[in-house]
C-alpha cells in the first residue's frame, strides 16, 4: 500500500499534502498570503507496460485566473 504524501514546510509554514490533480481540474484552492501564493505542482507522463521508453517532451500548461474581492 502506498504511503500518503506528507506535509512539507515552506518559509516556516506547514503545508497540507498536495492533492493529486487530473487533466482538466479547475477550482483548485490556493492560499494567498499578501501579494504571493504558491501551489506544489508536479508534472509527468504515463508509460504503459507494453511500450518502450522513447525520447519525448513533458509539458504542463498552467492557466491562472485570479478573482479579487
């Protein structure tokens, strides 16, 4: 059984473990502190057992829309 992700520390704050995102996820809450915000993000790709490893690109597209009150 895989272990759940653990919390990390950043600038003296304890952050919750990252939630596993899926393609097309929207409305991901990101805590804002002053004029900055951060969200732990990892990018990767899946290789089926039946395919060999070939050179290729890994890319992640990030679109940020901020709503201010």
